[in-house]
């Protein structure tokens, strides 16, 4: 009876063991990640990250006439309202440090005092010079009258004496005429010196007034209603805020973007830029909201490359206009942009992870029944995620996305 029970147990256990063996064997094989060869449209895309910005933006700037007023130094932003605040036209935005302007006003005030003293000194000098000239004229006139009297008295003298008296009178008359002409020139010189000295005072007064008016504009106010957004400071690597500086050649402090129309600005490397053209379709996502998907079109493509900070290769600016704008979109958000370069219909497509290589031979690990086969494939165009299979696979075939250890040493089935 015990023998019968033992055989009964064996009859039950052996099938269970066999089932478990086959189950575990298949499970080990099925644990590998696989994908189906699909037939459809292959999308040749160029992917790049970008940054949202408003298509139309009003910049809030420091006074634009800094260089006109001979201010070439950096100016510190003493205070600025918080980013993201909705401001109204005329409301306070920021205050710039006026110390540089105050120093220039102080320097000009000292120059003005010196110029005013110069006007007084010039006035005294010219008055003295002209008085001396008038005295000389009076003396010459007196001498001329003496010479005339001497000529009148010499009429009874010898002819030689008379001629000498005539010569003396003529010389005296000529000297007097030259002195009158010189006096007129000295008057003109005096007037010119006074005009120059007075002009210097006027210029300094005007410049001081301009600097005072400029300093008043160091309290910056909003030019229109809008959302205040800080701008990037490429020199420091951050955003301009309280404590940052503005420069005469880049006086922008902040911006008021028009959020009704937005762009995603990306920089494409010089290798791919020839593929980018206006009106190409773009799909994009937001790093801050991965679930949000947006669409747009290429609006502008730069003709001239530039070198970005930290990079050596040239890149080209490309602006992508969003088809629709959502309230969650804010300038400065990071975007992921997929620019559709070309779309090829009716192609067999597999993930790039499914492709392996030995030397110059590309192949896949393909599931065939309960076994795995290393199958050579001829590949076509690829993007960052998928590749076209021109030959070697059929639609619906299963390929492995990771290396199956059980098939590692198998030989590749070559294409015929």
C-alpha cells in the first residue's frame, strides 16, 4: 500500500517539476526587455533644449544717455522689486546707485568755481590791457601834436630842419594809426577771451544740470503695465537683480514680456543647422511640467553663428513660435524641442537600443519561437530614439533591447 502511495506521489511531483522547469526557463528568457518591429512613419528630428521668451518684450532700462554724459562705468542696482510682480505704468521698479553721478557733479562743481574765477581774472586782465593801450594812444596823440607844433615853428628854419620836422610828424601820425588798429584787435581779443571764459561757465552749468536731471532718472519706473521679469546677465552668469550692475553699453534692468505670444529660443550646432528651415513643425515639452506637450513652428533661423559661454563650437540661434499659449508658461522656463526635419512613411522601425554591432556588421537579437537568433540588419536613417530597418526584419518581429546572455555566443545569421 505504501509502494502504491509512493508511486502516486512520484506521478504527481514529476509533472509539477517539469512544469516549473519550463515555466522558470521561459520566465528567465521573458525577463529581457523587448520591442516589436513596427511599420509606420519615421520622423527625422533634431532635439535640443531651449528657453521660453515672449515674442514681444518691453525692456526696462537705465537712462540711455549715460555715455552721452561721459559715464562709462558699471552702475550698481541698489534696489529692485521682486520678480513676477504685476506692475502698472508709472510704478516703482528699481533704484540705481547715484555715487558715480554725484562724483561727476562734484568734480564739475569744482571746475565751475575755477571757471568763474577764470572769468573774473580774464575780465581784470583784459581791462588792464585795454587801459594800458588807451594810455599809449593818448601819449602818441600828445607826441603827434608836439611834432605838429615843431613843424609849424620850423618854417623859418633851413629846409633840412623843416624836412626833419615833417618826417617826425609823419612817423608820429603812422604810429598813432597803428596803435588805434592794435587797440581794436586787443578789444576783439579781450571780447573773445571773455566769451570763452563765459562759455566754459555756461557749459559746466549745463552739464551739471544734465547730470542732476540724469540722477533723478536713476529711480526707474514702469513704462507700461505688465509682469516684471528679471533678465539674464551673461557677464555674471545669473540674473540682474538688486546688487547686480548695469553697463552703459547694455543698460537693460528688467523686462515686461507680452505673454500672449511666446517663443522657444534654442541654439543649434553648426553640424545640424543646414537641416533647419522656417515653418518646420516642432513638438516640445516643459522641464517644469513633463506632462505638458506643446506644438510650434520654426519662425527664424540665424544666418551667423556665435560662440556661447563655455562652448567652443559655433551655434546658431533658432526661434520657435508656439501655436498656443498657456497661463502656466513663463519666460525663462526650459523647454525640450524636437524639430521635425523629415517624415518618411511606410518604414520598419525599431528602437536604437535594439541594435548591436560586431565590427562593421549591425545585428539584432530576435526572438524566434522559444529561441533567440542573432540577425544581421541593414539600417537606414536614425534619430535620437529610433532607426529604420531596410532589410533583415519583418513587421511584428520581437527584438531585444538588452543583451540576452544565453544568445551572446551565437553566430550572426547574415543577410542573403
